């Protein structure tokens, strides 16, 4: 198991090379999952369907977040 830390300090358990940022978003709420466009893992831009490799910090960015818009342009 791996530990995924969200910006609010909440920790979620996942599986290395299996859990994706999209799955984490879905576990929080379907609305969040539907509105998330990109993730940042340990500060690095990360596709929502790319598996997490180990313990990490995870930020889910929505289209209406300034950073989310900038990363998509």
C-alpha cells in the first residue's frame, strides 16, 4: 500500500502501480472526478489515468482553477 496525501492533509491509502488520480477523485466525489482535468503528483503534472508509483502528495486541478486552465493551454 501507498500513502497519498491531499492538500488539506488528509491521507488516503492506495496501491502502487494500480491507483490513479482519477480513482482518488472518484472516491472523494463523482462531481470532483467529473470536473478534474489534470493532477499534480509531488508537484509534477500528472495525467488522471496514470498510475501512482509510491507515497506522494496529490493535487487535483479543475478547469475553473487558475492553474488547471494554465496547464491545459
